[in-house]
């Protein structure tokens, strides 16, 4: 694709990166075939190719309008287009640059800015989110019935193992997950304990930074990344084997710390090391002997592969392989590459499209009549279980050797 970016923009690292990505695109349109919003809306401007052209116009100095913002906002950042693209276009990175440019040139109205500010003040902070969730549960009898499914069920985490093993790995707690689904990380700790690995949760860690970063608060998201690196670094220097992450969305963000902080002289080297150590829980378990874990013969489950796992981290098939290895029967899922509509804060900011995508996904997941739907990301899990008649869990719970009663 030919570009005509201004010299002032090309003199910046971001401008040069954007031009490089734009020039990679050959306008083939293969990306539209796997884009969830293009599938729903049938509008070229709501597909990756159309959005790339709109970003190009913005970066070349053309006047932006609310229509451009709308089409970019509708993007899920699911990266299905990147999996499909034969030219290797780094669409997600280009979209981040384009969205930030639109924000600079035409700021949102104060209501929209305030709402996004509020999301950033609550979701990435475990204590605040937990308090809000507690209040919601307390007021559940008085809130509208249609809102109640948004409250995740209370499920005890059970006992966190205290055994000391020769092998040690770090575990990212996350922000929403400890309050909304504490059983996930506790189950992971029990699984790893059975395998002779101790999972440590360093003090001072918190949100991976994805919520703020994807809401165009880049400096805030990077600050959260630096805080995590500082919290993990002593254990990394002491020899921790890996940084285990049970939420695939967080995993993708942490794996990109090295790229996001590459120009920070104080953190570039550390961020690269952290990204290299970051592992989805499925990656770690794929290399271990799982013979001591419970088996699932006779159990039929449907696996929802989060976009951040299959398209972002390129780990499609990793969880499915582990579950089959342990005897589970996997129900077929049509269009498994399509997003469920969760996509971080997308389900809050684009509720109508999100609900349509969720309905389509649940129809595909339930078609095989599984007894359970499992996923690998807290956002997808919470989003799907709001409207699912079949229970939705994190897949690591299936391997838990001592699940809580």
C-alpha cells in the first residue's frame, strides 16, 4: 500500500512503525473473511481492510469524524485478521496507533471520557472491583432481573498449597480474576503442586496493564507493566523458571512487554526477559508429566478458545490437546476462530454487537451438547456465563486434584 505520511510523523518511531505496517498490506481482503464485525455488519469499513484504509487517511492528515471513530471502536482487536493475513500485517499494533491518533485529533466528549476514566479506575484495581462486586451481590435481590446474570456466582477457591518444592514459578494474580473467579488460580496452584512445582504470587503485582492500554491510556498501562516487572524481578533473579498466567488476555499483554517498553532505557532489558519467561498455563503443562492428575473419561466438554490465546499468542490447539490427553471428549465447535464478544471492555462499550457475538458463540458451543463449557480467559468466562444455560468454567479446574466442595 502506498503511503503519504508527513515528514513530521515519519520522524517519530510510531510514525515509521505505522508506515512499515501500512506498506505491508496488499489489499487482498482475506482478513474480512475472518473478521467478526464484518461478518455481522457486512460493511467494508467494519472490516480490517477498511479500517486500515481509514487509519491511513488519519495518519496522512485527513480530517477525522465520528464515523471513523465508530468504525475503529467497533473493532474487537481479536487479531483473527492477523492469523489469516498472508502478508503478516500487524493490524493490532496499527489499530492502537490509529486509535490514539484519532483521540489526539478529535477528543471524545466529556461523558465518554468520564466513562472510560471510570473503567480504568475500577477494573484494573482488585480491591475496588472486589468492593463493587460485594455491593452488587449484597443488593442482588433489589437489582433488575436482567442485570443479575452479570454477577458471577460465588465459588470457593479452596486451600492454597503451602508445600515447598525445588521448582518455583511465578503466578500473575490479575485484577478482576481474584475477585470474580478466585478458584482459577487456586486450582492452578494445586495442579502445579501435584506436579512438584510451587507457584509464588509476589507482593506488589497487579493488573497487566491491558485495560488501560487498550483504552488509549498508554502511559498508564505502561506504568502498570513497570510495577509488575519490579514486583517479579527479585524472584526472576533468584531463578524462577517461568511466569505462569492463567488468563490468556493478560498473557498476551505480558508477552508484549518487551516490545511495548523497548524504548525505555531503564526497563527495556528487564521487559524483554519478563516476556521471554511469560507462559500460558497450557504451555507449561504441555511439557510436564500429567499422569498424576485426574482423568476425564466419559466427560464431554466444549472448549472456547479465546482470541488472545489462538490469534494473539498463537496457541491454538494447546488446551484441546491437553484435555484429549487426559481423556476428555471435546464437542465440536463451529467457527471456533470467531470472537465471543468479550474483548476486554468491548462488552461494556459495544454491548449490542457484543451480545450478538455471544449469542452466536453460545449457539456453536452448545450444539455439541457438552456438560460443561471451558475457556482460558476470565473475560470470556464471565461474558459467556451471563447468558449460558451450560456452566462455564476455566479449563484448569478440570485438572484440579483437590477441588473445593
